[in-house]
C-alpha cells in the first residue's frame, strides 16, 4: 500500500529516547495532511530498543519495525529502510532527539518547491571540538565525492523523494553512504537551517575513530580521488627527483663538487620511500574493497520484522 510519507529512523541503543521521539512524531503528523508510517530499523544495539519498537508497532498501525541480525552501521540501516519504505517521500532522522521532528513540515515545504532532496543543516554544531572537526572533514569529503557544492551542508536529517532509490536498487556493496547514492539519482539538492538540540540521553555510537573510518570508506568506496592523488604525488616526486639530479650534475659540472653524501641520500630515499608506501596503501584500500565485494558480504541481514502484515 502506497503512503504519502515514511519517517525512517535508524536505531542504535536508543531506548531512552524512543518514547519521546514517537510521541513528538505523532503530534507532528496530526498537523500534516496525508498518510504516513514511522519505520524504525534497529541495528542490533544490545539494549531494549527492539522491545519498545515491538510494543509501539503492536499498539499503533502507523509503526513498523525491522531488526538487523547484527550491527551493520547507520547507513546500512538507512538503506534497509529506504528499500522497505512505502511513502512517496522519505524523511530520515536520528533516534537521539537532536533532530527536531517539529521541523519536518518545513523540510516538506521546501521539498514541494521542486527539489528532490532537502537537508536540515544545523545552525550550530552541538558536539565536542574533535567531533566538530571530524564532521567538517567528512562534509568536505562528501562535497568531493558527491561532486556538488551542497555536500558541506548535508546531515542525517533529510527529506527526499522515494523514486530516487531506483538509481541504486541493485547496489550491493557492504560500504554504504546514502547521500552519495542519492547524488547518483539527482542534482536537485537544497538545505535549510535547523536548530539541532543537544543530546540529552545516551551516548553517540560515532566516535572520532569511527568518523574517520567512515570518511576513508567514502573516499575509497565512492570516489577515485585518492587514486588521482597517488598519480599526482608520483608525477610530482618524479619531477622533484629530476630536479635533484639536475642540481647534483650541475653543481659537479660548474663547481667540481658533489653534494654531501649520507644525510642527503638518506633524506631522498626516505621521501621517495614514503610516497611509494602511501601510494601502495591507497591501492591496497581499493583492492581490499574489491576483495570484500567478491566474497558477497551482505549489505544487511534482517532477523525480525514487526508491523508487516503476515510477515512478522
């Protein structure tokens, strides 16, 4: 059955926030015309989140729930939900109440102006200095990967038209980035400023280390920019080597002197060796992803469903 809207919420250790989030979503959609569903995808966080989702789905026909068999990550959970959503428009948001549900109508109003994807961009960063730094770095990488200027304004609070998922219907890599996948389908993006809230309960599953790992996955999983960087570095240091050779030969011909031996030679070897290892590391990252894809590692595995008539 087709609906007008799907609110998609990936859940990871969100038991303390789910009741309030659900109540606020219900209140919001009482003021919006059209049919809707709230789809929770529980990413095997190990708390009581799934029990709460099951209870909500049994009490409210607007609620559906999917549970992963193991933790696959936020974007994998989003992809599972996107492929399951019944709404003509999908609104995604986190489970930690930092994204205000009350701004969903504002996202939808902007979407109705003719855009395909609208992001709710935080007016002010709400994280620690290191998290904010990692967030800015990821957004810069997203701009490079997506090839659009709005890449620096992305967030997990977004609304987009469900037909866009046709562009990545056959995507099966375990490394997922929903925003890049959306950029495969459209260039019609927009953003609006939204006052994000501080996280009041629980702890974020995104550590600084995980954010950096996510950045690396985006770069090597969806872009050839690192390979181009390796090419540029190789070419640049080749020119540097030619310049050094010209300097050594020129000094010998003009002054009859050679460059001091061991320190100079050791420095040159260290520089060129470092560049070679860096380039090999980039190639290794791409080969590792090809190897993992060749093994057929799944994007996600669903263990339970609730709210799916005849499928629980």
